C-alpha cells in the first residue's frame, strides 16, 4: 500500500514545487553553459601549452589540484558541481575529502599524449568536422554533460522514487533529456545502433582506437544478404533484419558524399544499391506497422502505442530511416525514383508525428520539391499529397507549420513569372488553396498574419515613400500572394460550398482586408506602365466577387485607365508584337504611347468591363448599376471621336461602343421583366429570387460574353501552337548549327551522337 503524503509535503507540492523545478532546470542550463565554456578555455590553454613552458606548468598545477587561489567563483562552483555529478552517477554521496581526488580523476591524464590526440583528430575527421578538433571536443563535452545529467536522474530514481514518479507525470521534459535531437543527433544515434554490441556513451570516449577499428571493418553487402533480410522481414517481421536494412540504406543514401564518412556496410554494386533502396522504401514501413500498428479513431485521428517499450526500441530506427529518406530526397535527379521516395513518406508520417522538429525539416524538403519548377509534374503532385496527408492527420501545431511552409514556397517560387513557369505557379496556388480549407480555424489565424504583413508593406509605402520603395509592392511575389488569397477565399467562401456545409466559412472575414489591400495596390502608382499589373489584380477581385457573391466596385478602376493620357492621345505606329498581359505586370518603355499597346489595353478594358457586369446581369438592380458607367463611356467616346482632340483609334472606339450597346440591351431586358413583378424592394426574399431560374448565358450581355470568351480561347490556342512550332524550329536550327553533317556531334566521352537524337 502506498504511503500517504504528509501535510507539509502536500503543501510544498501545492505552493513551491513548480517554482523549485523551474529553478533547478534553469540552474542546470546555466551550469551546463559554464561548464562547456570552462572546458573550452582549458582545452585552449592545453593546446597553447605546446608553445610555451610557463603555461604548461600552470596547466599541470591546475590538474594537480593546486592553484585554487587563481580560480574565480564561477569556476569554483563549476568544479564542485562536476564532482557531485560524477559521484551521483556512481550512486554514492560526495564528501569534502573526496574533492581533490575526484578532481584529479575527472581530468583525462592522457590528453597531452600525441597518440590519443591524433586518434581524436582522426575521429573528428570521420564525423565530418574540421581538422582542428574544436567542434568534436565541444560535442564530446556536451555528450559528457548529457551522461552526467542522466546519472543524476538515475540516482534520484533510486533515492526518492516517489518524487521521480511525480516528475515523470508532471515534468516529462526534464526526464526525457535530449530525446528529440536534430538530424546530426539522429545520425549519431544510428551509428551507435550499428555496433554489434551496445556500448555505453560514457565508455565510448576512452576507446577511440577500438571504435575506429570497428568502423574500418565494414561489411560488403551482396544481393543474397539483402534477400535474406527481406525474407526475414516479410515472413517473421524481424526487428534485427530491420535494423540491418536501415543501416545499409543509410550507407546507400550517403554513397555519394564527398567526405570520407564510413558506415558499417558498403555497397560496391549498383544492382545491390538499387535492391537496398527499393527494399527499404517498401518493407521498412510494413515491419513498423506490424510492431506498432496505426489505429484510426472515429474522429479521424491516428493513435500509436508510444508508451510501450517496443516504441522506445524502434524510435532510433524510425529516426534513422526517415533521416536517410530525407537525405536521399535532396540528391535524386530521376523523376520516377524521386516519386517513389516521396511515396514512402506516406506510411511513415504517423510515426513522425511524435518528432516535431524532425517533421518540420521533412516538411520543408517536401515543399521545396512541390515548389520546384524543374521537377516533374507527377513528383510535384506526390509532394502535395504528402502535405495534404499531414494536414489531415496532424494537430493544429503541425497544420500551422504546413500552411506556413506552403505559403513560403509559393512566394519563393513566384519570383520570376514567364509563359513557361506560369502553369506551374497556378498549379501551386490551386493545390495550396485546397489544403487551406481543411482546418479553417488554423487557416484563419495563419492567413490573417500573412495578410497583415501585406497590409503593413503597403501602408509603409504610402506613408513613407522613397525612390525605390514601390518595388517591394510592384513585383510578381506580391501580385501572386494577392492572387493566391483570392483563390483561397473563392474556393472556401463559395456560396454553394457554404450551403452544402450548412454554415458560413470561417475565412469569410478575410474578404474585406484582401479587397482593400488589392485596391490600394492598384492605385499606388496609377501610370500606364503598370496597367498590366492592374489588370492582373482586377481578375483576382473578379474571382472573389463571382464565388462569394460580394459586390466589389471595379468600374471606377477601369474608368481610370480610359481617362489616362495613354488612352486619350493619338498613338504612334509600331511594329512590335502584341504584349502578353498574362505574363507581364510592367509594360516595357518601348510599348508606351504605341498603337500596339493602346489596342491591347483597350481589349483588356472591354473584356474586364464585360466580365464585371456579367456577374450582375440577372440582378434586378442592373439598370441602375450600369447607368453611371454608360454615361462615362459615352462621354469618353464623344471626346475620342473628335477629329481635333480624339485618339484616332477606330478599333478601340468600336470595341467600347459595342460594349455600351450590350449593356443598354441587357438593362432593357431586365426592365421588361422587372415591370411584371408584384413585390416591392423591401421583400428581400423575392428580390433575391428574381430571375433565379434563368441562366446568365441567356441574357443579352451573357451571350456577348460567351462569344467573346470563345474568340479569346481560339486566339490563345493559335498563339500557343505558333509558339510551340517556333520553339521546335529553334531547337532544330540549334542542333544543325552544333552538328557537323551526317557524322553527328561528339559528346563528352568522345562518342558520335547523331544530330537530332
């Protein structure tokens, strides 16, 4: 029967225990920093002792225990704490008379020995550190402190098991010291797992020569060995075979490293290399699932028995295998192999949820592949599926990290947009917009932060403009960011989607700030040079208005374009190609005031006007909506048609005149049906149901827009076909220029390659 706690113990736990634990943890951190600093200073003094005898004498005196008068307070307390840690690890108490003896034993007497120092430098070279050995010494110091800390915890468990259990239940971070390291820690853990016999960390340091001898005795892997491992894993789900295959896979993943990093296994044959990689990616998750089955709850959450001894046993293998897969991702060039490697992450994700730091590194690597324009489309889609899987099974913290990584990937990859990269950027924006609706609560808080950053940039350029401050706003990254948010809102704030879900989207409050920021960006520099950027942003707002049913006043933005000097004055003739407004946000100076540019801007204005008004073509208030715009357009047409002050551009004027006619026809069509209704404007339900059963394509303006879209699609198809033919001709001309007749060209190995191969 457990002994009941006394009143004083309960009072202490209630009032002072938490503060006491926090103070001990903070003191342990400070102590560790001081110990590392002191040891570094001593190591530097020993290295300098080679060049001067007096320093060597001082060092020796310090090692013997003399020279206490030269020691400051910090060093005194550090030395005392080291003695306590050493004695606690042995399970005994430290006494005052043991201080000189323990101090002498704590120092390594053979540090000045040339052979041992050379062995330590050699070990540092194997681990990939510099030849000076300072990094390896720091790592060894930290490793010793970890061992001392764990020794103290073990002594506490023996001396006061009740308090140890209390810490385990209420402060597990103090007990689980260094359980989740970074990738370097995973590699070191895998190295220790690769030894045939487990070696305690405290005993690895003195046996440098022995460990190096074991590293040199590498085993060459053959196909028969791999088949033996596979058979044991498939038939018996052997953990021993799993460990061997994981270590061999780690050696295969680092096969092309430039540094001389040695592992337990070596892969001399490419066929064996392929067999190890394929077997690891296929069979390791299956064995893990057998020993640690993943269970899904009714709410869709995944459960893994993390409190079992088997999970603690398999944790180093999980980390090592995932680390190897992560390392392999950044060194693959073949599309099919890259896709297979990405797919192997899917069954590992439930296990990696327990290691948040490591999972964040993996997420960034997957996002890098997803946002890489040079990667194959299949690989990018597979990477997106991994991100979506993380959003589904992860907790809010993991979901927020995934959303931030995807947004940063979009911003980084959209720095330069061309006709070749735009399809890939649009694929990223559309796919990322989908996962932003999985957890709308997390998406709202995360998205609000990023949208606020855009607003801060815009406000800074408006309140304190400088000569080049506008460049932080007028660039592809800012434009694609606004366009991405328009896709997110139009996807998840859609009226039909909200009706199916039975509730309003939590992202709907973001519509107003995005619209205000976009309108502010349009008017930041209202010159004709940035008309293409304005048209890009107008299309983004049209997408939001169409999906969410929100009215956004865009007619004034387009009227500002018509009232500019670029559109009022007669243009000068030019033989330039028509400007592609879909892949440009800034018009080159050679296009300004030319007929080609004026015609292109006029086509964009007519198209956007028609796309804006067709959204409200069935609205009962359409006649009043179009009236101010009709008045302004007719006034502009009268001025443009003037022989003295007109722009003398019949093509532009005819396009706007046709738009005015279609708007007036649609207004008359609405008025005819509005005259037959029996309800008043205060009957909101009847007003909303006006012409609800009619298709927008049946309206006069809708039929005009449908015809214009078909013409634009046909023109786009012809231009795309011509572009492909031109690229093909350039490739043929380039190959003919590089070749030398029927003999073909020479490759880097001196072999003849036929032209056009």
